[in-house]
């Protein structure tokens, strides 16, 4: 749903900010459990602009399970 809102905002040339969720292990930018694209959600976010979201190829396509493994959003989520 967040990806659809992002796509709609970009199409309408609106600036948006979204708050992303990831499983945090260290919470201080050391373990990379919360990485998405070039960003660490715990350190660089959790709020990201549409410009930052555009640099995240996983956004709207992949999530991470509790072990940190990438899982396609279509796989039971
Ligand atoms: S939770 Fe460890 S780097 Fe973000």
C-alpha cells in the first residue's frame, strides 16, 4: 500500500515522507539488519522522502524476515 501511495505521489509530483518499518537488532547502525537500499532505517530514518525512496530498489517489492533474509512481498505478505 505504501508503494502505491509513493507511486501516486510521484506521478502527481507531490513531495511525501513515509515512515518505514524494519526489524532492528542493534538499533544504532552496526548490524545492517534494517538495511534498505543505501540506507539503514535505524540510523538514517525511519522517515524517508520520495527522493530517498527512489534509491531503494527493494521498496514495495521485498521485505526482510526476522532473520534478515529478503523475502518477496508476494510470498505470503
Ligand atoms: S538495526 Fe542494526 S543497523 Fe539498523
